[in-house]
C-alpha cells in the first residue's frame, strides 16, 4: 500500500479481541482463553493529527471461533458478520503491518502486546505473515495523554472525546475499533491545538 504524500505521519491503532464477563478480572486466565483479535482499526495521521488514511478489518478467531454473547453485546460485532467478512489472522496482521510500515504506532494502552501475542500464535500455526515482524515503533501514549489531560484518566479510548468535551469524532460508538481510533485522534489533535505536540519520536518522516 503506497504511503500518502505527507512528509511525516504516524499511526494510531485500536483492537477489539475475544473476551468474556470475567476476563478482565482474571487476565484471560481461564482454560483456552486468549485475547484473539477480532477487529483492527487504525488511522494514519499527519503531524497536526489530521486523519490521512484509515484501515479496518475483521478477523476470524481460531482458538475460540464462537464469539461470546458478552463480546457481541460489548462491541456490536456479531458471529455472522465475522464468519462472512473476517480475514484469516495472518492476512489481517500482514495487511496491518503493511499499513504501519516505517511509522510509529500509538495505542491508548498496551495493544502492542496483544498484537505480539496474535502474531506469535499465527506463526506457531505455521502461517506466514507478510510485511515482516512488529518492526514499527509501538508506543503506549496513554500515560502521556492522561498526564496532560487528567480528565481522561478514567476514560477508555472510545470516550476520550467525551472526557475532553469535544465534538463527536465519527459515526459509530465506543468499542468499535475504528471509532475508538477517531476518539484518540481527536484527543491528540485537541492537545496539539493547546500547544502539546506529541513526544519526540512519535512522528517520523515517511519514505517516498
């Protein structure tokens, strides 16, 4: 996928992954429980935090192919849609890594750990993931954002725009990966307008 003409860009990413009512409390410790990615949302932003390009994909979980009712109620993602439109994990991960190539990737939390887990599971199954390994600089921007905007400290990514009293950033709702990315982008853009550019290394020149 060709890069846009912007001289400097970065990516924000959000994931939705398999979960159950007690998963957060037990850290997915139940038998067979895995944080398998079901949806990837990502936005490419320029240095002013303006959206340049978006990426979204549904992914078919392997260890737990049947989505829990809890997951569907939380995200609005139903079994039929995943079965019909979901990509195999290796394809989705490869496409996403291609979208991120050569750029920093920011998440509101430790999404990079979930990406690493899913990449390892796919390779353990003998699946080839194009575009290499998790080579972009993956950074958890949440501590920086919460420090500058304390009102966001208890907000998930999909509620950042509300915590900062910003206009609704896109159609959709929280726990949709792409909407959550737009919410994060809105928060970063808000801080940019207040004179708080991203920390050094978050925006890297894009190869031509």
